[in-house]
C-alpha cells in the first residue's frame, strides 16, 4: 500500500517533494498557475510539520543550452513565494557544491527550489532516462521523498522513480487525490457510468476504449476522433481528419458495443480552421466534400445530455471540438454545463480538457480535474504507472 505524507515524521527532516510545476510561461510571465496552486497543500503541510523542504520539478523540454533561459524555474520560485507568503530560495543549479552547501545549512520550515530537473537532459537525457547516479545524488539530499507530481507519474525519471529507489517514499495530497478518483473510475464507479472521449486521434485512445468499454455504460465520442468512427459507420465526412488504418478497429468496436458507443448526429462544419471562416451546423449525412467537422452540433449536445443526465459517474478525456477557436468551442462549453448540473462524480482527465474546463470557468464545479493528461490516460487504460509501482513495491 502506498504511504502518504501523513505517514512520516517530518520534523527536522530534509524532505524532497517532487512537484509538477510545469506551467505555461510567456516572456517570463506565468500565464496559468493552476499546477502551482495544486501543489501548495503538500508544501504547506511539510512546512507546518517542521520539515526542511527541498522542491524539484521539470519545466518544458530542452534541446540546447540556449533553452535554459526560457525554461528556468526562477519565475516559479517567485510565484511560489507570493502564494505561500514566505521566502522560497531558488538555486540555479540541479546539483553540485552550491546545492550541497545550501541544503546543509537549511533550517526547519525553510523551502528551497532547485533548478529545472530537465536541465540534466542536456547531458545524455540523464533525467528522462532515470540515470542511476543522478537519482542517487538527488536522494542523498533528503531523508524522506514525497512524490506529488502526477503529471510525470507515467514516466520513469531520475526525479521520481530514481529517488524513490533510494529513500523512504510516499505521495503528497495532490497525488493521493489523483489516485483516489482515477482508481475509483477504473474499479468501482457508481452506475450508470459514462465516458466522454474526444481529442484528435483514435490511436491515442484505443486502450482506453478497450478498457472502459467493459466497465462503462456509455462511451460518447466527439472531437476529431469521431470522424474515424463516423467513417466506420458508413458516413462521408468531407475533409475531416480520418485515421484510415483505424477504420476497421472502429467498425469492430461499433459492432461489439452497439448500445454503448454513442456518436454525433450533427456537427459544426467549415471549409477552414479559422475564426473568420464561415461555419454551418449540419447533420452527419450532409457533409460537403470540401468541409471539415470542427465541433459537435446542438442536436448532439441534446443527445449526449439524455445519457449524461442519468449518470452517477462521468469521466471526460479530450475536447469534443476545436475549442481553441471560439466558434468551435460551443460543444465543449455546453457539455461542461451539462455535466456540472448532474448529480454525479465528474472527473476531467487533464490536458486540453482540463484547460478548457478551467478557462471556461468550470473549475470549481467539477469533482476532480486531473493535472496529468498522459498519466490520467494511462490510468484509464488500466496501466500501473512507474512512479506509483515503485511506491507500491516499498515495504
């Protein structure tokens, strides 16, 4: 059984907390601090318990040394200081004498944030490939390791699995919450249980469909992936994106679960993916050859609502339209309105769907919005995540 931060005596201990502070930054300005805010309860608890808190996180993906300025965690340290109303000391290195010296002189209740763990990827991908020496070094800085970075739980990195292999380890409050809700969706959802799947590719969701089709009562399909299903069902879909090599798979799923897989009956079509382009609502048998489907239509929203209104558990992964452009965001917005007015446990599976829910003002109306798109997807596939497996393996 995985231990949580509350299972450890933290007083006076050097406690390493792996956070997911991978937030969007534009010109040095943080544009969305949701992941930082979600990390605060675990950090505050460790400080309250008298720990010497050492924070680790990644930010972005680096390919050259020139990326270091863009992906430094310095702005994160500044935002953390404001949100916590206390000083967070930033060290502009990932390891070395400067790090060692500061850790040695830390006092209980103090917080230190090391530089971006992915700076180590510039040296033979040592972070992302879980370099043994690097993981052991980071572990040597602490006495207890708390993993609160669900967004990287599906990756075997030096800063999560690597450290856990050398220290007594557990999870923070955010990771605990992620596990609780996603496990419940996989193992004991209250029925009826509906899953909304969107996004761009069927290939990204095959294992989710295979796993959840056996457990869910309904799977509502939207987004780009809907057009591969519609093609499999015999409809012409114009210039909409279709994965030709997945049409047979979709046809087989439709044949196997005819009462579970619910497809759109109307769409918002346009000749271009552009805010200024003309858009029309059309039934799915009315596609013109030069049109692209970019959102579900109002009749589909009503159809989906009939199923969702009866449900006690709703999981959603992937927007149902090209929501980044306002005129193609209405389907996603309307479905958010629907699920937030149903008396059900509602779970948003991270990524673009989480971004849409937060930016459209539904954050406080959803039971749980995951901070990890890839990790939540793999949990919904029924996989054991590497960062959780190493914790389960600890005695």
